[in-house]
C-alpha cells in the first residue's frame, strides 16, 4: 500500500449511502463533513474522534498512529 492510499478514505453517508473518497488530514481530526449528495452534515458518533472513524473505510491517521485528539 502506498502513502497516498493511506491518506485517503471513502466516506459513506449514513443518510443516503452516497460514497466519496476524500483525503484525510494527517495531523488533525475532521469533526464535520457535508455530504455532496444530500447535504447532511455528518458529525462523529459518540466515542469516535472524527467523521473518518465513524463513516469511512479507514480510521484517521491520528487514531491509527495513537496520537488521536
């Protein structure tokens, strides 16, 4: 797996199931994400640090490196 693959993840909207591959920040958590299809604003589920950890196919880099907020 290349570094580029590690820095992208596919987010699936829980409302409309729309999927989009996004770049993940390597040094921060993303707390809000707006779905392109239904305009829903996604927030992390309770216990998750960011929308990638809640709705994407890969956890965020800070979480996987143990340096999560």
